[in-house]
C-alpha cells in the first residue's frame, strides 16, 4: 500500500472514527490509558461474552495516530475470539516495535506499518492496545 | 539575540522553543563540569589532599553564588537538592509536616506545577489541613483580590509559583510577601520558571522558602536549590540520613547531626552539577537578568503579533509578561502540531505542561507551548509562523 493510501486511511479513521462513544451498559468493561507524555487519553470499552469480543468501543482525547488506531482496532477485534484478538494485538505490537510479525492477521491495522519511523508516535499507536489487553486478560 | 554563539546546538538548525522544560547549556557550563571530571574528581568535604580541597572550594563557592544571586542573608540557608521537586518535598514533608495542623489552611493556585501541588495534597490527606485554591482572572493570572479575601486567621502558608510554567504570568511576589508578613503567613515560592529570567530577592519579597532547578537556568540536570530562612530551616527535619550529615552516632541509638547546610545534604551530592550551577550563575550575571527579561518581552510581543497573522490560532495567554505562549491551531490535537513542527526542527511542547489543574480553568486539556529564551531570534519565530501558515499539512505527518 502506498503512503498516500495509508495516510488517507489513517486520516479517515481519525476524522470519522468507527465505534466512538462509550456505552452506558454494565456488560462492558472499561479501561482508560494515558501515555507517559501526558497527552493521549483513551478509554476502551468491550463486551466479552463466552470468550468472544462481542463489541468494542472507545472514546477520548488523543492525537491522529492514537485516535485512528483506536478506531481501526475496534473494527478488527469486533467478533473475534479472545485468542484471535490476542494474536492480532501481539502481532500489532510486534509490528510497531519492529519485530517479525504476521501481516496476514492484521487486516486494516497494516496501515500503521510505518509508524516505527516516528518513534514519538509508537506509544500513540500502542495506547488503545494497552486498554483492550487489560480487558481481555481480566475476563 | 544574545550570546547565541555559546550554544553549539543552535548552529545545527534546531529551533529550540521549549525553554520552560529545560534550557540549553552554554559551553562555559559544560566545560566547568568536564573540568571537574577530568582534572579534579574527588569527593567533597572528605579529603585532606589538594584536589579534594579544590572540590570543596568550587562546591562551596557555588553556595555563595546562589546566596548572592537570590540575596539570602546567610550561606547556610542554601541547600543543594536534586531539583525543584526534591526542594518542595523537603519543604512540605520535612517542615510543614511538623508545622501544620488540622484546621490550618494553605493557599495554592490551580496554575501551579505538579511539584507545588502534589506534595501538599498528599500531606493534607495525612494531617487534615485544608488546601484552598486562589482563583485566576480572565487572563489566567492570579487574582490578588481573591487572594486577599481568602486570608483568615487559619491561613498558615501561601505557596505559589513566581512565574507559572503554562500561562507564564508573573505573580506580584513583593505584594504577596507583604501580605504574608502582615498576616504572619509563611510564603513559599516556586521560582523554577523565573530564576533564569527575573531577579528573585528573598529578603525584599519576604520569602520563607523557595525552590528551583539548575537545568532551567542554563545549568545541568539533577541539581537544584532549596532556600529557607535560617530560623525555619533549622526546624526542617531531614528526610534523608547517612554520610556527610552527621557528627556522631553509636550503637546506643544516640546520634548528633551537623549544622546547616550539611545536615540537609546527606550522601555524596551531585558535585559536578553543583559546580556547573555555579558556572550558570556566572553566565547569567554576565548577561544580566534585566537584559534577558527585556529581550524576552520584545520576542514575545513579536511572536504574538505574528501569530495573529496566522489563521485559526487560539492564544490563551497573550498578555502574560514572560516568554511563554500557549496556543492551539484550529481543531488540531496539540501533539500532532508538535510532531509536524519537528519536521522543521522546531521544538515545542504539547500537552498539559504538568499543570493538570489548569485544564479546569482554561477549558482545554491540551495546548501547544512555545517558551522563549535569550538565544532565540525573530528569524526563528518567522520560521515557526511560516510552518503554521501551512497548517493544512499538519496531518500529513501521520505517515
């Protein structure tokens, strides 16, 4: 995918994010994450039923990378089993951290495969994953 | 533009506008530190040989320089710390923990840095004294009227920044110091943002305690100063015990501590850092704080005028009389703006600037901050403006 297409996809998810807005529903578990430079502030809410991620939503105040990555993450994880979700999260983290990874499982999350070139952006991309991991591990 | 040639980094094309976070270091400060490490490395206050005595001389001469710089009465009133944060923790947990009682009131403001808020909040939970926040005016400067109204017979301490790191407003510390004197209130001042920019006089301003960090005034990181009036500092209970601060101790459990200032400087201090701080003070005295302040005001005026020619800019502190400018560009997230400017080697700060309560006041959680110093230039500001005028390109930096 060329840079322009990736940029357009990231910006589209930033400006029109999917699954934004936290549900007022006790079946969802919420985890807030903030990054160390005190800027991005994202809350992810997920409903996990019978080992499956039935729904994921997010909200917060964050930069283009963090907001868009949250949006794409919700789309990619919705409907997956916990195990499948863990594989996606693990490979996404590996991609951002420049380790070998399986791009076939990442779907649209592959648009972040050049984030590593801007080290200050890595933590932004990883922030929503921090929240969802805690939710998945807790159930 | 003042003394730019002393800062090698400024020849690399970097435009450094994050001086409220830390300042660049002139060659003379770096050389002074290198000299200690290459020519006379030894511990302080320990040896009977020449290079150790040379260390004592340099280390203690910095104490004299600090004393003169802030016009303290006695050199023993100057304690070297790791930085402002440690200074404030010592004031709060070493002194106030034994001074304040339930029912007492401490006045702070929501514009303070975390280091002048969290220690108080933490101690208040233990002791049960009350923290009251002096309100801010429309331009986010401190409301003196409100401050006066808040003072009552329970008010024991007022602790405020001289210049805030976010708004950059300059508090009238002389007037507040007088108020404190009239009402028998201790006056604690965070001069971290002002010490390298404006003259601070502890006697003229009736300051009980103050704290600052060397790295925000051309000095090295990891060293700072705690000043306390002698009679107060005498009552400050050390938070650290160990070598260098005791006279004698025995297995019976008896111990005797040294006099000030050594009692409050346990362990081997940041000797190189302290010596570097001395060189930073020499450097600042040489340029003159008044010259620095005047030049910063001229730069800020220029920056504000130019920023107003850029579309979609919201400025939060146009009138504050220091080199700090807080702004946002349209609906762009501050961090996206900062990362975009980095492409032009322009260094600014995005976020909440460690003043997390301020967002309750200015209704914006995140802002961009430009903070100027004497080595910045109008040409650098022009480059910032040019980049901001091209704001449609801000989000192109996502890939």
